[in-house]
C-alpha cells in the first residue's frame, strides 16, 4: 500500500540548525575580538618607549632594548645603542668628540668604553635579575634596575635613556628611579612578568592535561565496570596519551624546569592518574581473560 503525504506533518527546515550555528558564530566572533584586543595591547606594550633622564641639547642618548630574558640564568640581554648629541658628538652623533665612558648600575655586567672620533657601535650587555624564581612558572616575576651615566674626557655629561622591550614572552613595566649621579644620570626600575599570551597558553595547556586525564579515567571506569577484558585499542590510546602528555608539556614556551607550578598544578597529577588508570585496566582485563579461559570447556 502506497503511503500518502499528510499536509499536517511539519516540514523539516533549517530552523534547528540555525539555533546551533548562530550562537556558535557569535562565540567565534567574540573569541576573535578578544584575541585581537589582547594581541593589540601586547603589541602596543612592545612598541612603548620609556624615556628618562636629561633633555639638554648637549647630551648622550642611550637606547636600551631588551632582546631576551633568560629566567633560568636570572639575567636579561640588553642591547645598547649610544648617540652623542649636540657639541658632544660629530658626524651626526655617530662618534664622540672625546673618549666616552658609559657607566652602568651594579646589576649590569660591565661598563662601556668608546674611543674619540670612532664610530659608536651597538653593544650587548647582561643585566642580572633579582627576586622571583623560575619554579613559579608561569607566574614568576622578577625585578632589576638599569642606570647609565656618562663621562666625556673624564667629565660627567647629561644622559637620556630610551628603554623598550623586544621579548614577546615577557612584559616589562618601567618606572623612573632616582639616579646615584643626580641630574646627569638616568635610571629605571624594571618589573618583569610573563606576557599575557604566554599565561593564556599555559593555562590552556593545564586545562588540556586535566581534560585528557579525565577522559582516560572515564574510559578506565567503563572498561573495568563492564568487564570488557583486554581491549587493545583502548590500552594503546591510554599508553599513547601517557607519553604524548610529556611531549606536550615540554612544548611549553620558555622551557619551564621540572617541578614548576605548571607541573604541580596539572602535569604530574595528570600523568599519575593516567598511569594508574592504565595499570588498573590491564590488571582487570587480565583477570577477566583468565576467568574466561577457565570457563572454556576442555
């Protein structure tokens, strides 16, 4: 008997699909907007130049740029470019008119010396970090001071410092500090912390670790309570998760040491939970398989 079409039967439409896609599209737009705002603010922070020191016409300009922060070694690499302004320089400030000595703070490892009438080349110096510990990764913070004062032919001359940060893994806050040399020196107090993007990424990694551990736990609960025996596909997935999680952890930016906050908040516990689940599934599966073997007729 042929079926007849009932006009009262509701038509299938895309209304139900639209109710799913519309909130999903809104969430995607919101996520992209928040991500764009975070990226813009971090880019603005990297482009910010902090200026401190003398504004005299005859002065020495010191452009100090953070190239890399090595938290494990507790130091940062500072690239220094010197320009002699006004009567202190020649060839558009690229060379001093006399021997120029650039003194630095105690945290900076080494002073800078430039010969008269020779080109002022860019130098890299190391600055020691104080306070903080890398074991607090990714919530570790550090402090340090940088200071410059100059002597031209043995006489103090005014200095202006232009400081900026070029390390995307760290955000640096700079505040003017009193110089030991008074008006002729330039000093900044620096506070260093992990950048916002790094924090978001590491928190996401910790959430993924716990999610994977919870997935393995649910799988182990199902296999042990249902008497499934040795399911080799499930065992392979659990073992692969156990080893993949270690590689995933080692991909964290900034090379965190073993025993940092990320390990104690997520990684070590997730690894332990997955390993215990794998052992429990194997032991339970072997027992079930042995019972099945004993129940077989000879």
